[in-house]
């Protein structure tokens, strides 16, 4: 079996790559910049890599003219909500135009068994708490340029499935984390700061944004397991939540991580870390995914948090990692 992964060098791509290789897949994937390949070092001699900007359809055509793939996993995206407020045009160019380019290219050159588009639970936006946990039938209500771009790309994918019979499914993964996720995201941000403080590189003060939002957190390893199961067993034209079914406040996540350190660390609110708008609570229902594939989350949040913190404890000894 051959699989193609856009954005293979990002946070999730290497985890998916490792999983697919363990299932005897031959892997190809795209990356944007040479400096992004560090996360792929364990697999670099086992996969075919293409430097490609998905906003340039001609670059995608070069790949698909020469190759055919059984599965396509579309991971490439501008994935930061915060960045989407400062760079909305870039966000839409990558997330929407890039998706159109991929679908058009596949339609011209390839007939995969399944295409998996990775959307986000952020598309649900602010909802009445009486409607929680969120189901795939819950109306979307995006509240950031990032979420709006994901809704637009979802609609494109579903139209291609309906009108052109393209075998494509949409996944809405809730917040997921793990080692090598950029510290632009909350859990690795906390972990990096704690590790720096423990190493004596920073004062004992951890800077945070709004701690009140509640999120449904998953381990990235659980998420990529869901991607593989859905690629093999999902129904084309359908949307699937990938969630744990539990919500944790950012405050509770911070408390759990501080509890993993022997030091007393002060906490200071940094207004620059707050978003112009934020969703108070997100928690998902994964019943549809479970009924389709048998998937359920296996990794406890405590294990995930320790996994991330231990990674950053190792990283801060690398002189190339910028501290404080």
C-alpha cells in the first residue's frame, strides 16, 4: 500500500509516518522548507520526500504525474488560531486554496482508495453548553479566521465527495498534543517554560494566557491511530469527530504540569498570550468513530503531559533551543 501525506514534516506527520510504516505502507510526503525535516530523522531513509508548496498546483502535479497512491492524508495547514488573526490571507491561501489544488490534482491524475482531510474541532465555535458533547451534526459556528478556513475546506471536500464521487472523509480532531509540537500551543508552551525554569535558565515565573477555557485533549498517538482506521474503514462523504469525551480547563492542565515539578513556580498572566476571541468550552462525542472503526482513546492525559514535559526537559540542554 502507498500513502501520500501533505505536511509530513509537521507535528502530526512524523507520528502518522511511523504508524503507517509499522503497517508496511510505502510513504511519500510533502514539506515546505528544508529546515522542517528534523522531526522525520528516524524515517528519512524510508520515505520519499517532495519539497512542495501546496498553494502552487503545478508543484503538486509534478508529484501525481509520477506516482499513484492508495491513500492520501491531507495534513498540510496553517494550524495556529493565534496566527490566523494576524495572517488571515495566508491562512486562507494555505488551508483553502491548498485544499482545492490537492483535490483538483488528484482528480486529474489519481484514483486513491481514500482521501482523509484533517479539519478541526474549532469549526464548532461557541455553542450552548446544553449541546455538549459536540456531535458531527452540531451546526458549525467558527469564531476565528482559522476555523472559518477549515469550514470552507470541509465544504469543498464534501462537495467533491457528493458531486464528483471522490472518496474523501473529513475528520474533526479535538486538541491533541505530544513531543515536538511547537510551543505556540498551550501544553508544550507550559512544558518548555517549566523545563527552562528547572534548568535554571529562567526566573521561577511561568507566563500564561487565559486559563479558563476548557478543552478536550488527546494524545497525538491516539489521533493518528484514528486516522489510519478511518482511512481503511471510514465512509466517503462523512465527517468524524476524534475526541476523548472529557474536557479539562487550561487551569487544570497547568496545575497537573506544575505538579510534575519539584519546584515552586509562580504563575503570571500575560495578556499578549490571549486571543481576540476564544471558545469557552469544547468537548466532543466520538460515538460515530467508535461505531465505524472500534476506536477509542487509550492514553491517559497524565501520561501525555509527562511525555511532553520530559521531552522538553531533554530539549533545553540543546544550545540551539532558544530559552526565555
